[in-house]
């Protein structure tokens, strides 16, 4: 059975737009108190106005900011959502690009979980969510991004073994209609799969908490891709070479 949400305190990273902002609205509707973490104070303040959340401006690529966010927090829900993308040939990435992508997408989630999970375990109550991506299965032109999302998925599995009183859910969306594609440097140009709305992902995420689901794919048919990779990897990789 999952966590009852009314009256719980949730910390959401990457809360200023996209999936994070939609999740803030969904959790506020479910009766949660919110701590909203992000870099854009203006947009965070707008989300806070709609949801009643408390704003914490922070750059999760900076260790000091991660530690500041984690300090003295008493939360029941940790939504590790912050992240950004980078599209292009691996050889075109600078060392700084690689370091920043890993720091924001993976290391920040690991560190926040390391700091905040113990209190949840002591209370024997809480839930941690990792917003990964279907890119965790591997994507052409996004090698480092895919590695960070795969890392989140594996980290979540390991945390689940270590903290059985606490729920752990990994959300693996496909293409989502958010500013992500603009910020990564290349708009989404495929006709298939179609982009889903951030509210669709947020609703699935909240259901995942309430029902204590291990993994949530959005849309649901993406589960097939993960199953094919696991059961017939040769066929999966042939298709991946064709379609990226």
C-alpha cells in the first residue's frame, strides 16, 4: 500500500516548470505541503502562488546548494525531478558539459536522497520518486543524458533494497511537452512517439506514490520497450539502431 498524501510535506526539485510544476499542482491538490526547488525564482514564485508552496532557489549543479536544500528538511516525500538534456555527438561535449549534466541529473538526486532518506526510515514512513526517462534504455546522440537516467533507475532499485519501510518509485516518461527540448539545443521533431503533457506524467507519478508502484512508464505502452530489451536484447538493439 502506498503513502496517504494529505498533510504530507513534499520536496520537489526542478519545480519551476514542466513535470516539476505539474507535480507540484497535483500534490497540492492531494493536500500536500510543498517545498519547491529550482533555479528560476520568478517561475518558482508563480508555482508557489498556485500551490501554496515554499520557494527555495538553488542550483543543484553546485554541491553547496544541494547541501543547503537538504539541511534541516523534514519531508515525507522527495521528488527527484531536476534535470536537463544535451543532444549531439559525444565528441562534441566538453568536459564541463559532462560534469554539469551528471551533477544535476544524477549526483544531486543521490545526495538529496542520502541526506533525507534516513529520517523517513526512522519514522518508517515516506516515499522517494526518481524521474528517470525511457532514455535510460539508451538513445543515440544522448549518451551522457541516457547514462544519468539509467543511473537513477539503478540507484532507485538499490535504495529500495536498503529502505524497505520507504516507498521508492521510478518514473520513466517518453517525450514530454516541456522546455526540455529547447534547453537541450534541439527541438523534438519526431511524429512518433507523440509528446505527452506534463500533467499526464504528474498524474501517473502521484498514482505511483499512492499505489507504491516500483516503476511507472508514461505512456504505459513504453513498458513494452523495457520488456523487449530484457527478454530479447538482440532484437531490441537492432530496432534501436534503426530508430535511435
